[in-house]
């Protein structure tokens, strides 16, 4: 594994977990604040030393508490973007990027600023940049270190919503240039689900669920920790056309989907995040509804919850969608695995930032090779 | 006009600043960033010269530097002359007496450099020394600069300690402030007035330089 982490500590907060991240994999650490996400990141960076633990990066041991190995932070090849960006206020954007280079190289710093979408602003100081621009400088600075590990600590939480969506889309577009393991700390489940390959759900320092994003989001333990209202699933969809009434038409394995228009070209492969509690199930194909989206699927399994709710996993093509309905409704419908059902979804219940491009590369193809392996 | 006294005062102020500059960076940084047992006591000790009457402080230094003390005896053995009533003795007294003026503003300056920026410097691969040079010092500079100007100005004007530890030996320990006092005692009001005016001028120039420099640094940072 490109990054292997084991951490155990009792203070300042109890922590006891282990995870691995592969080369080029983006792992999201999610969980409520105080769960230990940031502390874990600081342990990887060497800014905090756990009682027990090991951090191994590309075969090199950064931390092994038992063997008394603790590489100082400045000798760990890592890039980090933190919530407030921590840019050096007395340096220009270019100088900030160059500050992280072994041998300061102006043209390369300029290329990195171009890569993150900041051409021509290199001479500005951080105070003269917007929050989103500062975030890009911080990312360029992290990449300038030619990191073996990239750490993102709530990097999108200090910018406004439209900026956040744009930055998240750009991170996706940048994925092709990020050959190293990436660890993203966030409390935004939508962000984690749309950006990450895999997820670790943290609750008071313990991993309650870990694995691929889709598996974790369908895991009852994870949902208990994250809050059942966060339950959602991803459905791949191809954007077919933008309609004049402000909707876009998508094609999916379960049928057509009409959603509020998104900024992508027809033909784009997208991911639609569908909240489990927004889905209505019906045995027959209903008529005379205002809801625009009726997808066909098959009940895969049913997992009753502790409260009044029940989670119905519905297979739509190769994918599983989650529908959270009441136990009462499931009983009345006498749902069993194998039953054919229809999923009903209001167009307006899908938020615009829950629809993302699925293809990682794309927009920045010409910049390939800027971040060396 | 006692040019010798002026030159001595400037020499004393220069060397005091020269010694206290690295010391204030070292100790100011330590007090700003580190939490350690006895930190409160250390801060109180640094502040002590600020509240003690110069004569009291001078008296203790006189005892500490005297031939009967360990420090005084050691100095006598090493250099063949005593420490009190010499320029060296005066310089040591001046360094100690200026500790609060040098360390306090430097400490405030370093405290203004947040933990997040110091962490960022380390994550950028900067060694502690490089981080000090590239990140901490440029940001803490207004504080360190203020510290040095205060020290310089304060050394020029110090009277009580100089009189207690140094006396008034021309060319060795008679600073401008002492010289002014001597002239007034000798009813030479004209010389006293000229020298006082010179001291006022130097002080004004020093303050002007500080304000200009810190404004320029402030502009550069904003």
C-alpha cells in the first residue's frame, strides 16, 4: 500500500484505528466533529505523535512508535491543504508555491498555479485573493512539495457554496494528476461520496465502517454514525440534453431522469446522488403524478432500522439504490427481495451539487505530467 | 559638548542591541511558542527590571560584579581587571536591565505568527532554522524591530544603573546622561542644554525610523 496508517492514543482524544490508501486513491475520513479526523491527519503529517502507531509511506517508515522512529515533519514528503489555507501572508502566491519546493523554480510554480486555475495572479499576496483563490494557491503549494501523500483537511469548508462546488469539480478534474494517495477529511457526506473512492467513518476515534464509498454508504453501522438522513446512493447517468424548461434529461440503467440543469455538455458521464429518504417506492408504475422520475428496479434486500424506518436496497442495472421508507409501508406493500418495484423521485429533490461529472480526467488533459510521480 | 560621552553612549547602545538581538529572538520565540514548567516565573524574571528602582537593581549588580563575588573574581582572573566601573561591566548591566524592553515586544511579535503558519512551514519541508528565517522572522519583525529600538533608546537614557555600576569615568563609563548630570552639578547649564537637545534629537530620529519601518512592513504585509 502507498500509505498505511495505524494509530492508537488516549489523549487528547481517544483514537484506535488503521487504514490503507493505495496509489492514486482518494480516501475520505468522515465523521462528526471531535471524532478525531484532523488529529489523525496531524499524526500522518508528524505534527502530532500518537502513543502507539505506524505510518508507512511507499515502504518508508515515517512513524513507528515502538521502534522510536519519528521522522520530523519537514522530512516527510507530504502536501497539506488546511481549512484556513495557512498561506504565508508576506509572500506572493508564486512565492508561497516556491516555498514548498526543494529548489525554488519560478516557471514550475507558475505552471502549478495554471494547473489549479490561477493563471496571472502569481504576484498577488494572499490578502488580495478570494477564499477560493487562496484555496487554489494552497493546493498548488501542496503539490509543489512533490508529495508522496496529499492531505486535505476540510479544504472546502471556508469558501462559499458556489465556489465549493467549482473547487470540488476541479479536484475531480485534477485526479489524473494526483498519482499519490490522497486523504480527505470532511464532515460533508455529499462531498465524500462524490469525490472519494473509499471511505472511513470515524466515531469517537474508532472506525465504524470502512471500504469503498458505495459499500460504506449502504452500511447500516456507517449510517448510524453519520445520521440516517445522510443515507444516499450514487447512480451513474449520461447527460442527454438540456431542455428549454430548465431541466436536463439523463439516461440511466433504470430509465430517463429529469433533473435541474447542470453545467456539463450533453454526452458527459455523470453521477447523481440520490438521498434515500427522497425516494418513494411503488409496486405498479404510477400515473398522474407530478414527480417526473420513475425508475424501474428490483428489490435486492431489506434492512430494518431501529426506529420507524426501513432501508430497501433496490438493484437498478448494476447499481444499488437506497430507498428509506417506513416499516409500516414496507409491511403494507409486502416487499420481498426479488420483487419488481418502481422508484419515484421528484426532480427538485436532487440538489444541483449532487450531480457531478463521473470522468476524472478531461478538462485538464493538456497539463498532464505537471505533477511528477 | 562632551563628544566622548556621546560616542560612549552610542557604543554602549550599539553593543547592547547587538547582544540582545539574537537573545530576544531566541528567548522571545521560546516564550511565545513553548509551554514549559516555570514559564510564568521566567516571564516574571524578565519583567523584573521594569519595576525595580534602578538604584536597587544597580546595587545588586554592584554586589554581583564586585571583587568579592564569584562573577567578579572570575572576571578578575580571566581579564586581569575588575568588572565594576568598566565598559564591559556597564554593558553586562545594560543587557540585563534591557531584557524586558528587548524580549517582551519580540515575544509579542512571535506570538503573532500562528501555529498554523509554523505547521505549514514544516509541511513545506522547511527545517526549523529555515522556517525561522523564511516565515517567523519576516512576520515577527515589527515586534523584534520595536524591541531593538526601545533597547537602543532606553540604553541612551539610562542613568541610575550606569551611575551605580559604572560611576562616571570619562571614556569608560561616563555616558551622555551621566555627563549631563555632571555638567548641571558643575553649573554648566549651556553644555547640559546642548547635550540634552542632542539626546532629544537622537530619540526623535530613532522613533521616526521605527515608525517608518513598521509602516513599510505593515504595508508590505497587507
